[in-house]
């Protein structure tokens, strides 16, 4: 659920954008009506209406398609984060049955990896900082090295070791998916098409032959504000790990708390 603070922050970010675009569109309208005779606009109203219906319909379909695509990508990224956190908890728990030295080294590495993801990699994904992402990945390589050094002592530990290897492979797969989703962006050509389409549709409203300026301005500002809001949403969702709407770190935070509880439980059992 969105907190009141997050909702207020969203409104403070989107309101100036919507208001600014609406105001700019109205200023452009005033300048256009001052240069274009109203009689000519009224004569072309029917033709302009048919044109707007076609152009507006095409642009509406484009906006709907892009919103659907970026929302799907955002949900995929959120799913990858949940799955990775679950895989980390499973790996940490399953490793508890390995020999003590290997167990401690593996679990230490998992905790260090989760801490690094929370503290460093989240911001690195938003900035596209591949060097920082690589450093965090090296911590997972350390867990893999610890797994290779593990020497199961009996049949039960051999079975557990095979399961740990499987869980680790699942973890690396979902991590790769998460990083791929963080790098995925709307192509620049598509962005240009979205912006150009917005200018064409809003500019085309100027051609309608309204007698009253205030009615013409209201229609223009409403359409421009709506398009600006949708474009803002698209650009925000396009970067799943930054911006106003972003994938939460909460699954990794919960995983870290689970590790702490497991450590306390193990200490209590040993005592």
C-alpha cells in the first residue's frame, strides 16, 4: 500500500509537469489564435475533426501499448526481486545442513551479498553503474567458491549439497533476470515518437474552430495535461529501480531479517 508520504511525493513531482505542459499549451494556443483568423478555423472544423479522430486514435493506441509494455516490465522486475529474495532464504536455510565450516562461510557470503544489494546495487542499477554491479556480483562468486570447497561428510550431506547447488543456480538465474530488467529501457526512437505524437495531437487541437477562447483553452489544457501525465508515468515505470514508482527493496530486507533470526536460533540451540 502506498504511504501518504509517498503519495504526496508523487503529487509534488507530477503536478508541476502536468501544470507546466498545460500552461505552455494554452500560451501556444493564444499565440496561434492571434495569428490565425477565427473564420478560417470555423470553416475547417469538420475536416479537422475527422483528422483529429484519426490521429488521436493512432496516438491513443500507441500510448496504451507503451503503458502496457512498461507496466509488464515493471511487474516482471518486481517478480524477479521477490524470487531472488526467496531463493536467498532457501539457499541460506538449506546450507545449514552442510559441514559447519562450509555452512558458516556460505551463509556469511550470502549475508554480505544481501547487504551489498541493499546498500549499493539498488542505486547502481538506477545509475547504470556496471562497476558497482560487478563488485556485488563478486560476492556471489565468493559463495560459489565456498560451495566448491565444501566436502560433504556423509550421504545426507551429499544430498543437501546437491540441493544447495541447485538453489544457487536458481539464484544466479533470477539475479541475471533482475539485472536485465534494470537495463531494459524504451528505445530512443520510441521516445521520440511519443514526444512528437504528443506535440502533433496537442497542436492539432489549435485548429478547432471554437468561438470562445476559454473553451478552446480548457480543452487544450485538459488534453495536454492528460498526455503529460501518461508520458510521466511511462518514463517513471521505464526505470523500475529508480524514480517515483520503483521496485521496493522490501523482499531483500525481509530476507536479511530472516538470516538474523536464523542466526539467533542457531546460537540459542548451541547454548
